[in-house]
């Protein structure tokens, strides 16, 4: 059974990461501060946890797909 490349978890999660990175770079020139820290700084800090979450989701997703085959 061959999976569609469009439905591949790696492709989908890469798109999610690219959208998040685009969001950070869109805000980069903005001079918005929350708690004395630039919004970009907050987005990059939150991004660290986001990357880990994406990794965990990817592993679980791939394991489920392998079990189905």
C-alpha cells in the first residue's frame, strides 16, 4: 500500500513549521513588546516547545501508520 505524498506526515508537519516560521518573520520588524521582551523573542521561545511537540506528533503519527500496514 503506497501513501500519497500529500498526506505524508513529514510533508504536512514541514508545512506547519514553515507557516510558524513565516509568522515569526512577519512579526520580526514590528516593535511590539510583551513583558519587556520583543514579541519575536516570545515567538522564538514558544517555538522551542512547538518544535518538540511537532517531533512527538510526528513519531506517534508514523508509528500509527506503520501499525496499519
